[in-house]
């Protein structure tokens, strides 16, 4: 098993809780998804499990590779857009293509320290992440912004193909409002976020519907196949026709 989502129904600002575990040493490619993650690294060979570190990963604009040891596992909580502030008191834009881990993360977010206690299994770590999120959301008395939710729904529903001008017109707001709300929630410019969604949409067309690269480029809204190939190289480090083994996460609006 390399990647599995343990919780897929959004709760307390968490889009999913996931597990990554490998039987051998390898490199795992992480694709940008426009999200922040709270990740607990643990020693899978110990009983009880001994969490080794907590890591806060910011929104990425391109792929990166993670070295995966044979007895090292990760349980992570993928945050819904707009929930980094109430959960972590964090502006996502401050952590784009970056992360904070280990003692630096615990010093900045002391409430994460209980996540590092030994656990009976990965499901206990996952439950702790959900409980932590529930406590933080309740303490902040956070209410999600309805306009932001609608904007994100439009971006996801269109697979990143909607232009900012059209999105603003559909919701009867200014382009500046769209820019501000999405940047505050995600940490990325709307155009970058749209490119990421379009990239994921095309990947699913290729991997799940088995379309040809030319068909996928057309259906995903790229100008042509060459345009799609450039985006794939930039965001994923590969071309549509020569894709490595990948795990596609379930991102939703």
C-alpha cells in the first residue's frame, strides 16, 4: 500500500485524512493540489507506533519528490481551501512551495504536540487529527464564507477552464474580489489554481477514462496537445504520454 484515504467525507475543515505507507525504500511524487496539509510522520515498524515529527506543508505550485523509507509512514490531513486560517492561524500564501516541520512546527503550533504521542495504529493518529480540527474550528467559531464556497465550486466544476472574468460575472462580483478571496483562502493566484485544477482534470481523463492525449487536451480545455504537454512538464515533471505511476487525490470544491 502506498496511499489510501481514510476519511473522505469533509469534516471540521478537513477535506480528507490520508495514509501513505510503503514496503520498500522509494521516491514518491507529490503533485500540486492547491491545499495545505498537516502531516504526522511515524515509525511503522514500532509497536505502539511512535510518531517522529509533525509537518505543515503549504500549497505547492509544482511537483516535488519525497524519499519514502520502508518503515516510515505518514498520516496527513488535507485542509479544505479557506480553513488554514482557523485551523492553523496561517495565511497559505506565506507557505507556498514550503513547509515547517519538527520542533519548529511544534513551537509555532503547540496544539499539534499531542499528535506526536505513541499510537496503537494509524487510525488512532487519524482520529487525533479529526479531533484536533474539531476543537480548533469550535474554538474559532468559524463560519465558512458562502461566496468563497460558491467560487470554489465554480472553479472545480469547470475543471479550471473558467476565466476569472467569467467567474466574477457569474457571481456578480468584481474580478478583484475573486482574486482576493481565492488568494486569501488558497495562497495562490486564481490563474495558478485554475491551472492546477485543469491539470488534475486532464490526468483523470487520461488515467481513468483512457482518452488519448489529443482527446484529453481538447476536453480539458487546453489550446492544443502541445499546450497540455507544457503544463504537464511544469506541474508534474512528465509528459501526458509518459506518465509515472501516480496517485490522484480526490480534491473537491
